[in-house]
């Protein structure tokens, strides 16, 4: 008896006689022993040998009243089988879109050139204008600083929007889903914006047990350093908001302040899940801060400066005319430092496989269990801003920042190379999340203190060897 | 260099202002439907028992202490890394290796004493 028939037997309850006689086209009805009629339906419907299932005729789906984009073509339901992906129209269309986007970005980069050239023109024009109006020098400089800050701030604010959408698409495609598809039209590009508006309009619930002021201040303390840490980041030749000489130290110092916000959130919520999550986050973040700092020291040692522009410029040029002088290509030292820095950065952003502070299977949501609405979205914003920051730092420290991988590729400007490398590392961050299982909390600490930290010490010695060459 | 630090000041104002402004914006826009049940502590549906102001495990304190020690060491290493190229390399590197060896011995001591055991 076929699968379909067994379903019918179950559906029709006790009436095993009637459903057993239900006609199945194309399949000869197997003979049922007479004794089987006396047995309950489920037992009677279990044959000794199963014949091949017939082709089922499913009803036409009428979801979304036929107006939905996804299920509009009801004939594609269930999924049609294609001989290869290229026979599938949507796959070919997607490939064209992707090629078009890449070509468009390359053309844009080639035609715009270095943005710093345009920025210098704008600076000269604005300064001349302000001098003609006899504006004091301090005010003029302040106005120009404000322009730079607003530009970088928008970049920092938009990057999480894009990263969240990208993560949802990546996770969906890794699990054979489509991810957001409706909002905005093209592959749900406006989904994160809609989510942000929704979070803004959500009611804010602050529990009675919470310490009201700490509960309120924690998201500010967590999110403000995430923006502030971008001040000395190198976005391309001449594109640094505040080109300070202690850039690396400043970034580590400021981004380390977020842990205070997270511990405040855990302590101030008055919830045991939050408390545990906050304490775990504190222990984890301060622990991984150490190998993260020590793994960059060989880079600083060889460059002799903490300035990110200097680190970038040091990596320009090529060995033998084609191997870029990026730090990742320095034998032994470069690879160890790169791997340690990448792992520690993933841990610093509280992401899987290091998301012990917000492990949803044991701690509900960790330190932000009691947060809702805009306060929650500030924590969310901080996490993705740090993903962007860490990717940018990996690109600057180890992948040559704005330097082209091959000499003839220098026709594209440095900012385009910088964003390409940052995007590559950000993709790795999102990829890890959907690939690795979570660490257990004791292994997490062991991995840091007994593996990463000793190796990052040893790596300083490996880096010092290069000073003698 | 002065302009860079001016930019940093503006950055500080903007970053704190952004966080505060987004909270104020949400405060103006959001609905308010207070309910005593909503304000209870989330504990998977059951009533929360006891307070969270409890004695927490000692190991968090040990980790924090180790962090302070090694982070201060990092602050000694960074100025060395910045200026090592400008000095007598052999002497400077040898000295730092001694320092790192002491640091590593400290880590080994903490390891043997069981400060890194987590459970």
C-alpha cells in the first residue's frame, strides 16, 4: 500500500474499509489478507513490502491571495528540479545582478578615483569661503571637523544596517532559505530599516527589579564607544577623521569601554540571566582583549608607529614585483598574528562561536534579556558596529589596508580596496556564525589563557627577529 | 595634530549625542501601556525567586585580576614596540625578551596555581 493510502487511512479514522478501497491511479491495489480487516486501521495499513509511491497531485497553493512575490507562480510549487543551477532562471538573473553590481562598483571606483582629492578641494573651498567671511580659525576648523565626523558617523550607522541584512541573507542561503525578500523590493534590502523603525516604535519595558539609572545608562555606555572608536580608522588614502599618532591604542582603549556597558546591563537588569550573562561577558571580553593587543605588537614593532595611516603606508609596495608587502605575508609572524587577532576579534564582538554571554539555549538572551525597543537596538547596533570595526582593523593591520594586491590593480582607488578587504573579513565574521558550534565556557577561557596568550607572547619574539634582518 | 584632537572632541559629542538622541526619539514615539505584570522580572514564565544581589563566583575576580596584570604589561610593551627601531636593536630586543620571559613565567605560575581552572 502506498504512502498516500496510509495517510488516508489515518485521516478517515476507524473506517479502514472505505479508505483501503480509495482508488490510487497507476498502482495496482495490493491484496490484503482477510484477517487484516479485523485489526485497527494503522496495523492493517502496514504492508510487508512497500511498492513505489505514486506521483502525488498537490493542491494549487493559494497563499497571499496569489499576490505574494515569492509564491506568485503557483506552478513552481513544490520546487521544480533543475538539471543544473544555470538552467534555473532565477539563478541566472541573480548572477547577472551580481555581475552588474560588481561592475558598477568597479566603474564607480575607477571614475571617482581617490576621494581625498575631492575632499581636499572641498576643504580649500570651504576654508577660503570662511576666511573671506572672517570666521575665526578655531570655528572654521571645528566646522570642518563636524563635516568629517558626520560623514564617518553615517558610515558607521549604515554599516550595521547593511551587515544585519547581509547576515540574514548569508544565513538563509546557507540553510537553503531565501531570507528577507519582501521589504523594499530587491531581495528585501530595506528589511533592517523597517526593523529599526519597528524597534523605535516599540514600548520600553523596564522591570521593577532593575536599577533604573544603570538600566537606562548601560545601552548608552555600550553604544557610544562603538561610534567613538571609528575616529582614527583609516578608510583610504587621506580618509581618516582624526589622524592621531596613538590610533591603535586609542581604538583598543575606547572599544574596551563597551564591556563596562555590558556589565552594567547585566548588573542593572535585576535578572539572574542578565547577571550571569553580564559577568560572563566581562570575563570573556577582558580575557580576549589581551591576545588581541599582543598580536598587534609585532606589527607596531615593524612599523614603529601607532598611527593607522603609517601602518597602511608601510605595507605598500611589492616583493619581487608581485608579492604585496602585507603583514599577513610575513612568514610565521604574520600568519600567527592574523589568526590570533581574527579569533580574538570574533570573541570581542560576542559572536558565535564565542557567544557564551548571550547563549540563548542557557541564558535566554544574556545581558540584554530585560531590554526592549530602542535600548535593545543600541546593543544590537554596538555589536554590528564592532564587527565592522574589527574587519576594518584586520584589513588595515594585516591585509594592507588600501593597497592593491597586484601592481596593475592600482588603477582602482585605495578606499575601494579597503572596503573590499573589510567586506571579505566581515563576510568571514558572518560565515563563522553559521558554521561553528558554541564553545563551552571553561573551554572558552582555557583556549584564551592557555593557547592564544602564550602564542601571542611567542609571536612578539618572532616579530622581533625581523628587526635584525 | 590639534585639528585631529578637535575632531576627536566633536566625535565624542556626536557619539554620546547619537545614543542619547535615539533613546529620546524612541521615548517620544513609543506607546506607553504600563502593566504590573509586564514589569516583573523575566524568568521563563515563573515568578522570580530571590534577589540578584548575591555573592557571585570568585573566579570572575581572579580573571579580572589577571587581566589587570597583563593589560598593564601590554602598556609597557607598546611604547617599546613603537620606539624599538630607533634604538640599539640588539640591546632593546634582548631586554624585552627578558621582560616577556618574566611575564610568561607569571602566566605559568598562575597556571600551576590553578587560577586558570574554570569550574
